[in-house]
C-alpha cells in the first residue's frame, strides 16, 4: 500500500470540492478504485476479500463495506473542507464515543484505522484529500422505511433529552471543533444547504411560506441563547438516522450534522421531510412525551420556540432538496416537499402548535 493515500489529520487549505465526483454512481455501484484501495489500506483489509458499494450521496457519500460477501461496516466520505475538515470529523467521533457512556442508549460504533485514529484522509487521482471514517454495520430497518414510525418516537424524544443532559455537562477535549446551526445557516441569503426560495413554488405559495417564516423568525428573535438552551446537538435525529433491529432495539447513526445549536432544534430535526404526513402530529406528541419524561415539562415559551424551529427546519430542508439528489430520500418524498411545505406554512400561520395537538 503506497503512502500517498494516507495523510495526517490536518487539512491543507484547498478549494471546496463537490460530491459530483460520485454523481455517476447509483445505489450498489462499486466505489472508485482509489477510494476502495485507500479504505483497504487504512483499515488493514485484504482487497480480494472486500467490496465497497454505494449506499447514498447526500452531504457525504456513504458506502457499504462487505468482507467475504457479508456486510461489516459503513464508510463515510466527506467532501474536502465540509464542516471543518478532518479536525471537525474527529471532534464528531469524540462526542459520539462520549455518548456511549449513557446507559440504555444504542449508538453506532466507530472503527479505528490501523494507525489507531478514527479519521483518515484518502487522496483521489487528482491529489485531493477526502476525509473518511468507518463504523460497524448495524443490522436492521431504518425507521424511514416504516409506514408509521410514531411508536418509536417516545424513545427518540427521551434519548434527545439524554443527549442534551450529557452535552450540558461534558467537558470538550482540547481542539474540539464543530460548526454552529445559526438561523443564517438554515435560511437566508446563503444557507448551508440551499435556498428554499428557489424550489418549485408559485408566487402565491412563496408568499405564504415567507409569511410563515417571518412569523417563526419573530419568535426566534427573542429566543435565549444560554448554556441551558444552546449547546452541542445531534441536529438530525430523523427516521433515516435510526435503525430498528429485529429485536426492536433502536440504534442512532450519522452524527455528521452534530454542531452547536438550540437544544430544541432536535425536536424540529426529528420531523424533517415528514411534517406534512398524516402521522406527523403523532410523532411530535410522542417525541414530547419522551423528552418530558426525562427533562420535565416544556413551558409554553419553549413550545412556541419548538414550533418556530420546526417551521424554519421545514423550509431549510426544502432548500436542501434544490441541490441534492432525489434518491437521497425515499421514492417520491422529494417531490412532496414543495406542496407539503406550503401545507405546513398554512397550518403554522393558522395555529403555531398544530403539530402538537
């Protein structure tokens, strides 16, 4: 194995590189050879025994690692410079490992490289370094594939509360580096994932969504940012990031979006892409019951903030659909986002707490 494929954890200053490098791949396609070779070298895998097949392309490209035909791990490849590069990814893994200390919560297990680190850099044929991590494969069904995942949402809400309790008390290791989820990162002129305004909406629909967003932003303008309300969060505890095993055990995966934000943003993110579904109020109510069981009852002000963040998140993720592949979501869900967002905006304008009733 040549040394050119493995690099130290410090990123060189580089221009942003798009995940278009994987755009020609479809689900199940083999990884480019430079990536396959680098993964085998980094994790000490014999190439003849291994396969690396695409799962999906979203913020990252994720691949299923098979050894002797059996799934053994999931390899995640981050676009260079995304969310802070290898240092930020190493910080993500540090928090994930710390969360493993919480009793009763099941999380993915990161796999160290042969060097003992959890993060490595693999260079493509153009010399660009890609940040790569690997986790153990979790057998089961993602909640996203269930017709109605509401029966699991009390657990998800209670786990979010446990995450927040740990986050408030945890002493970050030296060099810990994660980004913020400010309102400007969600919606605005240059949000992290794309502008919702460019989605396929009529002028009247866009005006309705703008009115709902204005109402939500007015609520957030008074939202406090203290050690009690703001800290390190998962930021994507939605059905696609939770796996149910054959015995019913739930496992949380994908901490890629973990960063600093309002703790109550985890409520909003748990409903991502599905707020318009008939069962969404059941999810919201179950999540709240689970959270309150651990952390006590929400105040009316907190519920107002949760509802505002949910409306903002809905438009944030509508923006996400404008520059992501349709196959990053279940069949048909991407096409539901524009009309579904209009419905959510109308309901929110009529009643801030519509999802909670």
